């Protein structure tokens, strides 16, 4: 049985473009505010009307659905902007998760904002954040890198560019390329800690943790099913030198005082803040 729809808000919805997050699997992960918006929107833009139609049916919603994907976007945008100009409420959703995250939509948001129309975020589910929440990898700094290229040479080139990044890296990947992608990651990044999340929030949700090399040869990765999120932890980089610290401090001091500069560089390079503060005062000619 589909979940019963909760009472809708009686607060009128302001005109504008609403970027509405939808569940990534479990239909119960829709927010009450998202349901309010979908119930009052004159138009709902979606990647696949069949996919969004299932969500609408589950909650008894019957608003007009218009296809908005990479093939239809160019032709559809002028009509959508005209709807906004008439004071209509337009909702943009993706098949799953938060729109614009590896989905079409940013050009519409940009043009709507440039035309003076209000744009509202309606936050909710995201595979990126769901994966980060359970991977057991650092979350204070992360980079979402989207889908790697389909060919090994392109993937390795991408990973080489990302190798110096001091952050947890998050990727989406197709199921048929997961094992090969992990092998290329291991070749470029080395034996970094990593996690592979599959079918998040769905019946067969699984998470595997290990090094990239271990995950690349894991039996479950040879023929995985479902949606895949790969998360890669930071590598063990060589310790920053005194010259590295001075260069970073000099740049930071152009934007902030010694105390804040020391804090920023300490976090970025993993060095002692007090020592960096004393060095920042020296560089400023104080003390």
C-alpha cells in the first residue's frame, strides 16, 4: 500500500522556480515541504514522467508533468520562463535525489535568476550525502566529482588531476564499470581507504569498506546491481615543508589577519597552529 499523504500546508505558495529534492529510493524520504510544493505547483519539470508519475501517484498528486532532460531542455526553457513570467509556480525535480547534482537544470536556474524570478531550494535526499554519512571517511571536506569518463585512459587522467586534492572524493558510477573504475583508482590513488555504496535507501542497500585495491577485486563488485556511489579517502601525503607553510601563510595573510591565517593553513597542511601563528607574525613584521 502506498503511504497515505499527510495534510498539506494551507500556506499559499509564492510564484517562482522550486528546485525540489525527491527520494533516491525509499518513497518515505520525501519531505513534507516537498509535498506542499508539488501539490501547489502549476507545472512539474522532470527527467522521466514515468518515474515522477509513480511518486505523484503514491501521494495522490495529479499536477501536470513536463519532460525536462538534456534532450528537451533547450526547447523547453523559453516556455518555462514564460510560465514564470505569468506568475506561475514551477517545480523542478530529478528522477531521484537533489536536482542539478549530476542532473540537468543549472542553466534553467541561472536564466530564471537572471530574469529576476525567485528560485527556492527544497532540500531533501541526496546520494552524495547519504553515502558520506555511512562511509566512515572524513566529512569535514569533500569533493563531488560526478561520473568518471567511460574509458580507462580518461578515468586515469581525471584521477591524476584529483590526486592532490585534500578531501574525500565522491563519484557516481555505472554498474558495468564499477570494478574497472576501482582498479583505475587503485592504480592512480594507491591503497587509499574507500567505500562503495549500492542501492542507498532501497531494499538491497549495501556498503563495502576497504582499500581501493581490495574493493576492485571484491566478488560483489564483479557484477553489481543498482545505483553506485564510490567514496575515496585522502591519501597519506608527504609532510608539508617550511617553504610550503610560508607560501600558504603569505597568501592567507593577504586576505586575513595572522590568527585566522594560521588557523586556515594549519587545517589545510596539518601543521601546528601555534607555530604557524608565530611564523605569521614574523612574516607580518610583528613581534
